[in-house]
């Protein structure tokens, strides 16, 4: 029974890490695309695109920190994920 629970916790942790990794990859890709728009943009749009790029960088940083937090989560704390899972949304 305990082995089943440990497998469930490990599986949940793997799903959360996978979701965080995909969110980070998406945010990184968005930064790359916006950066290209900024490089190819005109002086009329560069100020707006710069602000959009900064917002994208902020999102990428948040995603990277969440991925790091989940990856470094000690085994003992992974058990708490079982109790938090119903309130956590998938990205």
C-alpha cells in the first residue's frame, strides 16, 4: 500500500515537473519570437515591442524558477503534493 502511494507521489511530481518544463519551454520560445520582432521592427514600434519583450522575459523567469523549485523538491516534501494536487491547476 505504501509503495502504491509512493508511486502516486512520484508520478504526480513527474507530471508537475513536466508541466513546468513545458511552460518554461513555451515562455523561452515566446521570448525568442518577440526578440526577433524587436530586432526587425521599426523605430515606431520598438518601444512597445521592448515592453512586450520585458514582460515575456519576466514570464520566462517565473517559469524557470518554478521548474527549479519543483526539481529540487526533497523527497520528504513530495508527499505534500498529494494533498495540494486537487488545488493545483495544470498549465
